[in-house]
């Protein structure tokens, strides 16, 4: 049985041209029975739009909107410009898939997925889930690139697009929940480079309508393209992790679509042979419920997504909110009105104590770059103490070098209480400030605004999107994107969404 998607777009690069000479062919292969891997393939291939509940549609559309806005703002960053420059200079021109924030600029689908993924994570502003990963940035750029790639008469409907997106999110969530190690803030592998690559592969396989066995092989191929060390956190290379997850997951689906095979048990716990367990030592997989069985329920139904109010590692939001509450107390002590009064704050503060989880890569006393600052408990607490909040501008070079900020950083101590685990579901942030006169002011945050237990309202999410997208697009385009995403499940095809991005 052959499934073909005829090409009506302009030629691709040499690599993709070899994969798509005249058609995208999907060859049916015998499935491996009774395996966890096959259950995932069955789910990806078999799930249908009617399985999307109103809750799933609502939450996933919010994720799509937020991710697009974050990606558009990320297209203004230096790391994005470097990634785009590399792709344009090192690869043959390929006018297929659009690029965030660049009118008239197109790349091959895989390279567009890469640079748009880099943009999404370039400021660490993208959504976060529990167990810890950034799910949307690994999936959405790949789906947009595939949708651009497909001919006009084969564009997916908006509901099919959202179905593929939810498949990619679900696969990531299921894989993370097969490991207790994955429940905590990571130490070895950056999660999006592990589960994100497989999520991208799953989403693309679904959007391309691959057969059941091909969906399983796409996951297995993606597993061979996965993994990046946490040592590159807080550097310019961290955004590449999301870009590669989107790109390599798409490549895995495309390779599977033309018949490339991989282990039929890559997700299974096979004694003596490391599959996906290579990433998590306590990996204990379970089959995924078949769409044909009763009781299918997506994880996103029961746990909402975390959306960030400012561009930094998720852990920073606890200390920022705790410090902002202390800032208000400081203004009261000083008899000040409004925000700011930085020098007055510095003059009154003798000592700052942070009680935060133990996580080495986000404990950075004196960050020297914006990327380090986004991963510094100390920086974000001191910024909020000075200004009452942390914003996009808090990470500018000028803000990093403020004398008042540097003075406060020199007064910070850090403690790691035993009851404060490195776990985004259970951690807290506490800021204790001792004033020169001996008074002690305390602030504590158990659940910040934007956490999945306290999600952003639609109004707050739209405000964030308008601010981010408005930095790149004219107002009518920003409003057009909001309208297109809100009505995505009703669109006959997703061309309207793609047009707003182009």
C-alpha cells in the first residue's frame, strides 16, 4: 500500500530532493506486536480529531499562540541570527518553509524547523511542563515547516494540525513519566533534546499520515538523533537544543516515510540492550492506550502548561515573585511611591538570603552574560528586589552592568533546605532580606503566576503575545495571528495561519 503526497512547491535542497524526488512515499511494514514501541506507533497513527476534547483544544491553542509569540521575539536575538546565517551560507537555497520574523526568507523544511526552534528557545521564554521539558518549541516549528512543505491541495485542516501538535506533546509527557529521575530538574541530558526529538517525530508522522509501523520507526530513528548535555545550559548553544529537536524529529519522520527502519523495541525495557533507557537509568515504560480502547485521556487534560511572564529558566519565577513581594515591603520601609529607587534599596540592604532548591547550573552568583543571567537565582532575585519585577529588558547588557545590581549580588547567600526539592511541581522560593537597621523582611512563593497550578489568564497570555509578536510584526498581523490561532480548530486548512506568519 502506497500513500503519496504530490509535490507542487519549488525544489528543495539536495538532501530533501533525494527524499522527495516525485512524491512522499509511505510503505506499510509489518508491525512488531505486543511492544511498548508498537503501542506508541498505534496511538500516533490511530488517534483522530474527535479525540480532542474542548479542554485539549483550549490548552493547546494557548500553547501554539504563546510559542509563536516567543519565537517571533526570539528572531531578534543574536543567537538566532547566527543560526540563520549558518543555514543560509552553508546550505543550498531552498524556498519552501517560512522563517520567524523574516519577510521573504524561506529555507528547506528541516532547516526552517531548526532556526524557528532556535528562535523559540533563544531567550528561554517558551512554555515548560512537568516533568521538566519545553514541549511546544520542539513540535510547533516542525509542524509549521511540514505544513509549508505540503502542496496547497494537501494542507492539513486546523483540527488535524492541532491533533498532530497534541500527539507530539502527549508522546513527550508519556516518555517523561516513565522515569522518576525525569521528575526532577535535570543534571545529565537536557530533556527537550531527548523527549522533544521524539515528540517532533511523532507529531510530523501524524501530520504526514504515516502507517503504524512507520510511526514506530520514526520514534526509533529519532532516538538515534537525541541527547545533549546539561553543561551547555546558560550558553548560546542551549537554544540549538530546541532547534535540533524540531529539525531532527522531522528528519526522522521523513526518513521513516521512505522506508528507513530502526529498532522495533526502542522504547521497551529490553534486558541487556539499551534503548530509550540509555537516557534514564530508572526507565520503566508502559504501553500507551490505543485510541480504539475506552479510557483514552491526554495528559494535557489533567495538567495545564506553565507559561513564563519573563524570559528566564522556570526556577527563576519563584525567586522573582518572592523578591518582588519583598520589594513592596522595602518601598513601605523607605516611604517610597511606585517602582524603582534602586540606590535607596541598596543603601538599606545588608544581607540577602535565598532559600532555593539545589541545582548547580542555575546557581550563578555573578552572571557574565544574558544567558547566564537567565539561569541565575541570584540575578533574578536581585533584579526583582531593585525593580519590583523581572522583564525582557532585565537581561539587556545595560541592565546586567548596573552598579546597584552588582552591589546587591555581592550580598547574596544561598541555602538549600531539605524540604525544597529540585522539582518544578514541589519547589518553592524564599527571599529573606536583612536591613542595615536589623529588621528582616521575608517573601515566599510556592506557586508563581503562570505555573500550571496558577495559569495565566487568556488576557495575560494575549498581552504577552502582543508584546512579543509586536516587536516584529505590524499590529494587523499580530491581531490576525490571534484570530487564526483562536479559530484554528474550525479552519478547513491551516493556510490562514501560515499566511499570517509569512
